[in-house]
């Protein structure tokens, strides 16, 4: 089950980063100010939670094919992952901040 949780967390990170990039484009920004990152990540993470669950399930079905453990197993893992929203948001904030520092300092 550990590998499945890791894949789910990676898919969530991918989803948030993709939506982060879309947010930048939509708002015509090169980066989000450090003071605003947490509110943007929180918005992307919480307001799109149901869509995120569908994205994770569909992605895992494609990735795992016949080895897909079933929606019930995935939903149970998602419950565990979403159990600590504050931890997830804080980790994503750190990752977005690090990503922004790398991409804006190299350009």
C-alpha cells in the first residue's frame, strides 16, 4: 500500500503544479509572491478537491491497468492522504516556493 500512497501523493503534486502554472497564465504572472503562495495553494487544493479525486482515480486506472485495486481502495487511501490537509498544503507551499526560486533564478 505504501507504493500506492506515494503514487497518489505524486499525482496530487502534479495536479497542483499544473493548476499553479494555469493560475500564473490566467493571471498573467511570472511567479506568485511568497506572501500569497499559501492562499493560492490552499485554494487549488481545497476548492478542487472533488475534481482532484476524479483525476487521481482516472490517472491510476491508466497507470495501473489490470493491477488497479478498485475505487474503494483508492478512496480509502485518499481519505488518509486528505486527513492532514494542513500538512499537505504546507508541503506543497514549500515545493512551489522552491520551484519558483529555481525557475526564476535560472531565467
